[in-house]
DNA sequence: AGGCTCCGTAGACAGTGTCTACCAACTTGA
DNA sequence: TCAAGTTGGTAGACACTGTCTACGGAGCCT
C-alpha cells in the first residue's frame, strides 16, 4: 500500500497538499482533478460528490492531528496535567499552523453528506482528553466528559478566533501563548510558567 | 430613515431574513437579488462585490448581538460575575439559535475584503467583557484582556463545536448548559447552580 | 475472437460572481 | 423650455463551478 499510485489515493493526496499550500478556498473539484492530471469527471469514479472527496481529505487531517498528539504524549512525563497541557498546546499549534486543513476539518457543510465518519474521527482525541482529565481532576462533581468538553471548546475557540484575527485586534498580537496559558490555568488550576 | 425603501437597505434586509430562515449557504448574490425583486446586476450599484454585501449583512448580526447583550446587562444585577455569566449565556444562546448568522459573522473569507469594519464590530462586546472581568477578578497577575479573551474563546468554541455536532457525539446531547456552566466555573470560579 | 467490466474522457447543463453595454427616468443649467 | 448629465436598474456575456451522461479504450476471462 506504500506509494499507492491509485487515482483515489492520489486525489486525496493532491487535496491535502493543496489545502496546506493554498488554503481551503482553492479546493475545487476541478482544480484537484487538474493537479492530479486527470479530467474533471474522473474523481466521480471514486467519490460520488465533491463533498465526499473533501470529507476524505478532512479525515486525513484528523488522522494527522491524532498522530501528532499521540506522538507528543509519548514524549511527555506521566503527570496528567502536564500531558493535558501538551495535548492542548499541540491542538492549538496544529490549528494555527495548518489553518486551511483545520478550517476544512470543521466545515459545517461537510457533515450533512457524511453523518457518520467525519465527526467520529475526532472521537479518539476527545477520549484522550477525557481520560487525562479524569485523572488530573478526580473527585469533581462534574463528569469528565463535561470537563474535557469545556477545555476542548476553549482550545478550539482560541484557534478559531486567532485565525479570524480577533486576537491581534484585542490583545495586539497573534501570539496565542498568553491565552493558552490562561485557558489551561482556568481549566486545570495554577500552572507553572509556560515552557 | 424608518422604513427605508432604498434598494441598498432592502438587499441587506433580505439577506438577513434569508440567512435566518434558510442558512448561510443560500446567501448567493443572485438569490438575494431575486428575493429583492431586482436583476442580478442591481446590487453592484451599492456593493462592489458579493462579499461586501455579505459583510454588511454580517455587520447587522454583530449589531444585533451587541444590542441583545446590552439589553441583557440592563436587566441584570450589579454583580460583575452575574453580569459576565449573563453575557456569556446570551452569546452562546445567540450562536446556537441564530446559527446561520453566527456562521456568517465569523466567516474567514469576509475579512480579506473588509480589513477594517467587520472585526471592529466585535470590539464593543469584547470591551464589555474586559471591563466586567477586570471588576470580577481584580488583582490577578494576568491582564484583563487575556482573561476576557480566554473566556470569549471558550464561549465561541462552545457554539462552534455544538453547531458542528460534537456535543451530541461527546456528551450525548446538544444541551450547552453543562458545558457553559463548567466554562464559567473555570474562568470565574465557583458559581451557584445555573438559573 | 467475443464479451465484459473497469476507468477515464469529453461535452452538456444549470448555477455562480463579475463585467460591460445599454437605457429610462430624474435632475440640473442656461 | 429644452438639452445635457447623472442616477439606478436591466440584460447579456464570460469564465468558472459541481453534477450528469454518453462514449471509448484498455485489460481480462472464457
């Protein structure tokens, strides 16, 4: 399966490269086909619709993010709070660095044609967070899914509003570090100064 | 200016109604023109581009949200924490109820054609939050803009991920109340049970 | 060889945003 | 009063999009 030269895989790969280099707006069906060197009708053989292809591209984004976070956690001490902070920092870093892909992954119109797969792709990440937070903050009355959700939404909002440009407007810089630090302190309690 | 029958105002109003009733995807230039009863070229007399019209529509969304929150704060006790909680609840409620408009307001591609106006429309809200949080949590080492930003991003992420559908997936329901409560406790300290 | 399925091409269609030419009505100036 | 100019909208063309359908050429199997 390495170096899969099939058109289906090539289309997805072209899409991934394209969204990374030129942003989410350039991901038209015909442009992807063009860069893959095939006619505009060819993708239809593998993807019933444009959105189905985009969903597949987005799925690789979730896989990539999951892999990055898994790798990050592997190189991390065993303290649940430190691990959560590392996870959080990776998530935000991914969203800021891989802007187009992040935007694609959470596009609302992708879901309607893809009720199952895409949302599920985010579940492993969420479960990591739930597991960590139930160990970092045991004995709270609040269910760990809610605690993890509150943290996740905070991270997600940081990325979203930073990429929207309101950080620069409100705090004078695009640096997410102060916000991230404040968010972690809010959800996990006092942290030592950021690394 | 009441009952302004000019085409410019009518186009914006049609857009507002349309995004509320049919969602953000139906906001094509030609559809707006059609529903306003004019030809597809007419809007060009008032808006140089499609995105300029969309920006104007989004701006009314920010104005509406600002008005709603101002009204909410007017009917609220003087306690900064209670006021912040009310502001937060209104923000999230707006984003969940007025989904299409919320999506439009924070569309990334609207900003490029509108470097100034649109982002600025969100500033008054942010400044309310900064003011309230500097009174609710004085003496923290963290600047109030950062504290307010951390809270705002949390609220924003709650809306975004709820509308994306991950709340239902992660917590089994679309109800934002537990998450909102957890977020408020995280950023403001222990709260009494939600109203 | 004859069928057959796979896989991609090519063209049509309706829809989009933008641009340009046109034109009718109203305002303005001498 | 009448001519000129401005305002505000129409209508059609253009390039582009996603989808659909008819076609064709390999390769394979009996």
